[in-house]
């Protein structure tokens, strides 16, 4: 039986970028993914690269490295990630004070430009001038997240990595060491196993008796086919309720039974002309919870249509996926609960910017390169992981 240096669980953008970076270090890598056809947060991602959003030395460093990495990534991976730089428009509700909202963004590395309604509609002609009191304009960048993920996987394979589409159902444990994983049909051996399963990471680790404060929301959004309309910018609300929702005690209380739901109306258009409209974020204890997507679709269309009227009735399909988050820092990256050979790589904020950079730093650290950022992230993991004996 082959024993891999690293088994990576989950082939979204986090797992795929990490598997690629590990394989670049001449380590043998097995990437395990449950779905041959993706149906996860990466597939339904807006694709935004908010490199402006650093607020301290750590996040500013990662944001700068992240945008530089993405600018060169298509060449490095020999595949088009559809990287482009374009404006982000943060809409300010009609009843809100633009100056007061703008003050909330003064803490970021790049502060936005406040535009009045007329200038906002010149920049983004599809905006409804009667729905806003102004917008915040920020430099932004964008990729097609699933194409980027596929490019990472193919590049990993060229570095002699292996991908298998089987669902991991358990971890093989010998004392305080993880020696591999089990799927529904096979056992795979590895010197190290790293969980990159997004919203499913928490439940997988719980089966191994490990509690981790890594949580998830259920996101619902609409994907459209290519359309003739042209959205000139990425449009999001200036006051995003998702972050407030995730900070509420109910978001991290496993005994809380009610479901909390918010909607942040936004839209982005991909290079093929298709759009993503969203999004609803719902917090409930069950990762397998089902939602009435017809109701979700109607709600998204109504609120997006208020800001961008011509998008309200576009053809499209509503989807749902899990989005991982944590309440301790920018990510949970490192060895888990003093168990040898087991790591977590999940719960990112600003995932598309930070995860590829952290993956690169993590992989280099495994071959002996000291990295203060990886050490700092390990301290965060130490706070949130514990054995349940």
C-alpha cells in the first residue's frame, strides 16, 4: 500500500491550492474529493479578490502577496484563471448617511472613494439611483474560482500528485497519531492528513473525537447563464450583514436550534457573461439542512432587483452550499489538538486572497523554512481545538 507524504481532504480552492503547493515541494500528495462534479462554495463563489481589506500587519502582508500571486497565477499554472482588475462598488442604502458608512472603511489598507449618486450611476449604469444615497468605490480584482481550482489540480497532477474522487468517512487513528483516512470503499495511508473540507470539516473531525471551533453558514445564491447585459463592476452592499451574523453567539452555539437568516444583495458577472446574484446566509446546526430554494430565489431577486433592476428577472437557478468560517482569526491552519499527523486548513476570511498564499507558506514550512505567519496561525488553532476523550 502506498503511503503518501500528505493526504489532502477536499478539492475546493483551499485544498487544491494546498495540494499543488505541497506537490511543488517534491512531496507525494493524494487529494481526496467527494464530488466528481463540484457542488461547493468554490463553484458558487463570487470570485472577488478584496486585496484592499487588510487591517493589520498580518492581513496587509497576505493581501499584498495574494494579489501579486494572482497576477502571475495563470502563467504559473499554464491555465487561464480569468484574472482581471476592476472596480468594486459598495452600495449605500438610500436611508443611510454616506459619510458615516465611509468612516467604517477608514481602517482598511486602501480606503474607498465616496461617490454621489450621479457619479455612481456613471460608473455602474445598471444601478437604480432611487435605491442608493451613494457608493464606495474600491480597487478590486476577480477570478473564476472553479477554473482556478481546476488549474491548481491539473498542475498538481503534473507534479506527480494524485486526485481520487471518494468521500472520506473517517480518520485512521493509532493512539495519538493519524495514519490515514477511510472512504466508503478504501483505506489510504499518509504520514500527514490535512482537512480542507470547508463547512464539513467540523463534523469530520468530530467523528475522530476532535472538537474544533470551525463553523459554517448555508449560502443560497442564483447563477445565471451568459446574458447580453453588461455589469461594469462588482456590486455589493457597503453594510454586509453576514459578518454580523457570524459574530452572533447563536452562530457558534451548538445547542441553538433556531435558524438565523440574512440577505446581502450583490452581483458579479464572469467573463463568459454569466452572473452570480446573492446571497442569503443561514446559520443552523445541521450541515445537511435543506432550504426552500424557491423562496430564497424570490427573496434574492427582489432585493438585487431593488439595486440593479435589470437583473431581477434574468433566467437563473438558485443553489445552496456551505461556507466555512471561524471566530478567532483569518484562518485555522496547523496541527490539531496535539495529534501527530493531523492538520486543519479551513475557516478563511477573504479566502481567495489568503488561502493560496497561506498554502504556499505552509508547504514551504513543511520542508524546513521558518515562517512566522504559519507559526502565528498555529497559535490560533491551539486555541480552538481540543480532544474529546
